[in-house]
């Protein structure tokens, strides 16, 4: 039997994977993200791969295990918006995106 692990603590990623109907565990990656790419879609793939590899490498039992990495970034006018630092920053970002 296959073991599936989601290497993300994102509620949205968990919700999306749950919709597939497969049983999975959640083991979030706690590694520092290293971005070497410039194109947003490449950055997301790079970060998701880093998370999946980090979790996989730290597993005691790797047999019959699939680790799924995921990441999300928000891009507005060719600029990557980071995670908001506080409620006001989140409000400002959402307000900017709402008028787009």
C-alpha cells in the first residue's frame, strides 16, 4: 500500500489534496526556502520540489512513499508579493488586488 505525504501546512493545499480522495499525512517542511529562479511559475516549482525533497530525505521509512510538495505565490504586475507581515499589510495587499 502506498503512503502519501503532503509536505505543506497550507490549508488550501490540504483541501485540494483531500478532494482527490486519497488518504495522506501532513509533514510540513521546516527548511529555509532558497529561490534561484526568476519566473514565478519556475519559483513555485522550485520551492515545491525543495519541500518535498526535504521531507522525503528526513523520513525513516521511504518504502512505498510518495511525498507531494506544494507552494503558492501571488504575483501582481510582475512583482511577487510576499507573505503579509501583519493584518494591515494583508489588508493593503488585498485592497491592491481588489482594484486590479
